[in-house]
């Protein structure tokens, strides 16, 4: 009986599954986004999120525990460096899975999994104020007309007029000598 055995075995032996998830976790940490099947992405999410949580506490013990899972020094440096710094204030949910459709060869569902804080396109940006819609034509007619900005020619004339007295004073100064 398979009671209470919830995780996906991915049609692999335990050793093969552990090695595959470790390799995928290393790739995810180093590249910030990888493309894989949906089932593997979901299994990887459960595998890598506790490691990222562990990396927020940079101690020798947590480094050793994470290294026992990953067995890769470069991934460990990246995880405890840049990744831990970006996710330091996030309480969880460090990865995002986005479905891409089906693969043509075997019709497997394909998705990419990425680290949330490293995607510039999905980063939160300040929202611009929405344009106000006009409710009735009367409100626009009743509004006072907006003054137009001065044209460039008018501005140039004002600048020339302001500079003219200073120029005349400069011309008169040599005559007085």
C-alpha cells in the first residue's frame, strides 16, 4: 500500500532522483531560470525552497547542510551570496513555475522554473495613475481652458529683451574711459 507517500517519484530510483534534483537545483541557482517538465519543476520547487531558506542564515552549519545536498562549491557561494541577499526579507515562495505548453516530441508539459527576485520583467514597478474616464460631456465643457505654454519664439524674445540692457551698459563702459 502507498498510504501517505505524497511526493512524485518521477519514475526513477531514489539515488537517481536525488542526483537529478541536486543537478537541477545547482543549475537553477547558477542560471536563475531553467526549462524542464512540469512534474520535475514541481519536485524541484519542494527540493530547493528549504535550501534557500537555510541560506538566509549564513552559518557554518547551514553551509554544511546545504553542501550535503548540492555538492557544488560555486552554487554554494552563489546561494549564500547573491541569492540570500536578495531573498533576505522574503518569508517564502522563492521560486515561480510558468507553464510553457507541451513538448512536440512526447507531448510532455513543459515549464520553466525561476527564482522570483531575479526576474526583471516580473519585478514590481510603481503603477502609473490610470487615466480618468469622462462621465459626461458637460463636465468637460464646464472646465476652464488650460493656458498654453509660451512658444519658443516668445521665450527667446524675453531673454533677448532682458539681456539688451546689460549689453548696452557693456558698450557704454568703454566709451566712458
